[in-house]
C-alpha cells in the first residue's frame, strides 16, 4: 500500500475560490472537500475523487472550467493522509472517506 498511497508533502493548496466543506467519515475521521459552483435543487453535482500523489486543491481550476462550461457544481473530495488531514490512507479507509464524501454531497449540498 506504500506504493499505492503516496500523499504529496506540504505546503498544500488552499482551494482558491472554492468553498471548503467539512464532514466526517463513518469512523469519525474529519475530512473536507472543495465545492465549486452553487449546488442546489435542479443543479447537477459532479463528485470527483483524485488519484494517487494528487490533491483535491490542485483540481480547483479544472472544476471551475467544468462549472463554467456545464453549469454543474463540482465537489472535490480529499482523503485522510492527504493535504494535512490526519490518518493513514489504505483501501478500507479510502472507501470510508469516499462514502463520507458522497453522504456529504447528498446531505449537505
């Protein structure tokens, strides 16, 4: 798993121009995502999970472009162990983090 999960070292991006959404995974791990656009009734929401050695904050410019071109809102989820979030990433914990991002998208936006 050391090869699969390679969180970049800081300093980490601040998600310039995106709203930061805080939530927690099922095991209590505190997480966050960046939200671009104005989600709400009738506005589609794209939930994005970044790849290895990547960070949600680096995807904000891309998310802005998606929002501008489509009218959709974009949620850029972050994982434990990445971007200064405590904890160690692994497959089961990443699944918890992904579920928490989905639940936050459905329940908070």
